[in-house]
C-alpha cells in the first residue's frame, strides 16, 4: 500500500508510533503499537477511530478506568496448559491481580451500558469466571504468599517448623551464653553461615566446644561453629522444610490443574487487557496533540480544516513556542493535485508532509490534530517521493532514484492513490528536469490520482494554471518584513523570492545585479508578476481580515442596540404599570373620602354650618391629593432619563478604573478594577471579583468612598489570616478542578499572596496537563514548577503569583 517502505519513516509515522508506545502499560500493548499499519477497509478504520475517540472522552469526562494491574497473562496461560506443570506463587498472584482488573473493567462498562458502544465491542461478551479467583484466593494471601492453612498437612508442617526452630534457638542461646561465660567466644552475636545459625568462637577454643565448623573469618582468628546439641535440631528443621516444599508444590500443581480448563478464557482476558491498553495509549496521545475524529468519507477526498503537524505541535508546546499555523487544504474530484510553490523555508514541505502523515494516522486508527468538521477519505495506495534516496550499492544517483519512483508512480497509480512529491523535477539540469516532471505530472493527472506536489519550476506552475485537475497553490510570504507566514493559499502560484531572500541574507548588490542580467527577460517578468500577485494577495487577505473584524463589531453594536431598545420598552412598561397602580390607589382613596363626606353630611341632617365645615375639609383633602399626584407633561430631561435608564453607557459614562461604586440590587460596595469591551465592570469586593452591568451600579461620593475603603481594608486583612494557600483536587473531574483552582487563585491575587500549592497527583497526567495549560493562560501566574521529588514531584504544582 505504501511505496517506498521507508516513506512511513520520512513522513514521521514511526515517531508517532514511538510516542504512542510510551503511553502503554504493558509489553503486549507496545507490541501491538509496533504492528499498526494503514488499513483500507472503511468500516474497520471507522471502528478503530471511534474506539479511540470514546476512550478520549472517557479519560476527559468520566471516572478513571480501573487499569491498576495489567500483567502478561498469555505466557502464564501457555505454561499452565502443559500437563504436570505448575505456576509459582508470584505467577498465580499476577493472574489474580489481572483477573480482578478484568472483572472491574467489565463492571465499569456494564454500569455504562450503551454509553461507549465501540469500546464495549472489545469485551466480546466475555464471561466473568469467578471460580478462578476463588481458587487462587483460597491458597494465596493478599500479599501473594501461600497461606499456612492452604492444606491441613501444610499447616501441621509449618507449626512443627516453628516449634523446632524455637527449640533450636533456645538451645543455641543457652550454649552461646555458657561459651561467653567461659571466654571462648569472639566479638559479635549469633550469625548465619551456610543457612545454619552459628556461634563465633575464637580459633584457639574451637576444640573446647563440640560441634561443626561451617566457616572462619578472613584473618582465621574466628571460626563459626554450630554446636552438636543444636545440629540435630537444625537437621530436623531442614527435613521439615523439604517436606513443606513438597507439599507447596503439590498444592500449586493441584491449583494449576484446576485452572487448566480455563486457559482459553485466560487468553481472551489477555487479549482484552492488551487491546484496552493499546486504545488507551492512542487516546492519551490524542489528548496530547489535541486531536479529534474527522468525518470519514468513502470517496478519495481530503478536506483538512485547521490541521496541524502533530510533531511540530508537540514541539511547540514543549518549548512554549507560538502555536503552529494551522493548514486548510482541500483535495477533491475538481482539484485532484495541489501544486505548492513559494519561497524556501516557507512551509511547502511541511504542508505536504502534514497531509501525508495525517492520512496515514487516520487510516491506522489514530485521531488527527484537525477540526472535527474536516473530511478525510480512504486511499488504497500512498506513494511518496521525499528526500534523497541515492544508493552507491544499487548504483543510483539522486536523480535516478527520483526517476525510479516516477516510473513506479506512473505505472501503478490510480484514482484511489495519494501521491506526495517534494521538490518535483530537481536533481538534474532544470532545462531537462522541468519538461520530464511536467510529462510525469500530465500522466498522473490522466490517471486521476490525488496528491500534493511541491516545486519551484515555472513550467509546472504554468501547466497547473492551464490544466483541469491540477491547481496552483502557494505559501504566503511577507515581502515587506521578508519572512514566511506559513499560510497556504490555493488558486495562484508563488514566487521563490530568490533575489529578495538573497538580499536579506546580505549578498552584495553587485552579485545580485549580475545575476539578474543572466536570467531571461521573460523569466524575470514572470517572477516579478508572481511577487506582485503575492503582495496583492497579502493586501486582500489583510483587507478581508479587517472587514471580518468590522462585521463582528457591527454585529455587537446591533446586539447592543437591540438590548437598549428592549430595556427602554421594559422601562416604559414599568412606568405605565406603576402609574396605573398609583391612579387606582388615588381613586380608591378619593372614593373613600367622598363616601365618608356624604355620610357625615347625612349625619348632620343638612345643618348649614356643619355642612360648610365638612365641604371645606373635603376641598382641603382634594387639594392635598392634587399636590401629591400632580403629573405634568414629560419634559425633555424626563425623556432623557427614561432613555438613559436603558442605556448603561450614558448613565455611567463617567466611570473609570479605580472608582468606588455600590451595586444597587445587593448593596455591596467595591472598587472598579477594569471596564471590559462590552461595557461590563470587573469589581473587587474585598478578596472576591465580580462582573456586573454598568447600569446596576452607582458611583460613590468621597465620604461614602472612604467608608467603603475602610470596610474593604478590614475585610481584606481578615481574609489574609483565613487564607490557606494549598488546594487538593485529586480525584476531581477536570472542569470541577479548574473551577476550584480559579476561585482560590482569584482570592490569592486579591490579597497579594505570593504562591499557591496545587495537589493533583500523577495518574495518567491528564489533570496535571489541563491545570498547567490553564495556569499558562492566567495573567497573574508568572511561573509554575514541580514539587521536590522527595515531597511529591510532578504530582504537585507550585504556581507563583506576580
């Protein structure tokens, strides 16, 4: 499928495999990574990609998968399959731990049935055979050692050994004390020689004590002697240990015989652990390179959106460089071959290698660093001509090696072939190399192959301009600052900028002028035209960017206007509603007053004086109502107040950073730290920060401000005493951990605390990675570093605030 075989190395896929291998927990998983090869069956590719994508989501948003113990079960199962063999205690313990892991994994997916459809396919409906675990647990303890009561005979032998050893030790201690009393012993205590407890005796006294000499010191002045009366007891212990060993072997043999019928199931468990380790490694790598799953197509097409070369992306992250400029490229039925030209070191080869590497990764089931709206098809063949493949042994020059590949390409390529050719036509006289390259390109186009070709040859650029299926493209170059922009523009060829780059490097003007006189007038005009086109294209690109920014500003202004109109309407409705309520209240009170007046007149029985007094009281009351409820026509200032009530920027246009304000709906007072672009205010309330709309605050006067400062100072001082500069987010999900860290960081910044200790643990390193990515973007964090290796190492991060 891939030609030549070393194309995988030259495109960088071997390095990708090595990076994935570093994420594996088992040797079997690493061996599986070594076998990764591009596939051509779209169903298989889709399943591999979806499994990796599901595992990535699991790692980022779900509880960790229980993969604490992954051991190689296969060799142990193969050993147990042999009749008469037995597994050791350590081997049985590894099987036990692995089976516990397998059953925990099966339970994990059963609890989430249907959530990870493609990962569940790896389980293959494996049964949970707990009889194996029960059999092993009946023999081994939690440390993996054989239980003393694994059998009655073993328990009896063990007890006899303990009793005999105790008796031998007592007898030996007695003899040792007697020898010390006689002055026969050398300096030192009881020691072991040849597996036996011995007494250190001075050489001249060795015949005064009956026993067996096992060793002597380097000087020969001390011998290590086993007393005769202890010798027989030690022999008894040795015989009992042999009996114990025979019983242990019998128990292990019997246990292995019980496991033997389950060997096929053990091999299936081994396959599950290996596949999960493999998919987990690919998912962890996908998180590192910020990879996604694109749309998979049956057609031989490529539409990469915001694609990045994974190795360059990792290197940029590692060295804190600027982000890699993303690539947007489309290869389809209309534009089958993209001919990329432009300056040296402008990114042509990186563009071509990015397309090739991402295609190989995708067809190998590895997620790619591109937007998930990208569309990628499946190719049955990938042909690449990259670098110098000259061979002394095969008598091939550089150009001969290129021609050999062109012969293979033109013979075997078809519409399902992706070709990648770097510096097409180089290696020989341009006068002949150019036409040959053009003829090969014409033949490949007739076969409707897809691909990316880089070149400097003008005849190929002209061919692409006049030929359907072949499309010119160029890497943008800033000819004012004389630096590449690494942006691919499809539709126009690019200049090599040979003279401009030579001038920037410092080649003398005399040499450059002489060189210009030696090239053809037509070629000079073509190159000048390309430079002008590049300049115009750059101006158009900048203009489009400016128009796009202006459109965003207009959308924001429109949104603000709509919000303002809505606020005015709301205020208008509120004023009318309140006026109606006031009117109803006035009418109600007036009616009561009139009714009471009528009642009083009736009671007075038409007495003139009393009636006159009552009417006078009514008129006074009505005058009072008129004064309290008098409403004239709205003046211009009233209308301005109405409008400004919905326009936050008019009311509070005099606000600035450093002003003290009161938040009307809460009564809280604080200092304005910053006014954002959308006219919201970031306000410091003691050690806390909050964001409010400008129309919700009132600027404080100087007296009120001094009181607020005092209250804030008091709050801040108390907060320093209460502040704890350590936060533990182990076991938390990424979103919750970052939210908790942000709250503590904000508080530390407000009270001026110099550092913060974040305990996140090691694990798979995902939580640490996201925390450190967040700290890099936090303006007030000047740097961060690991804790000392003896006190937690990279499981703890110190963030310094400055």
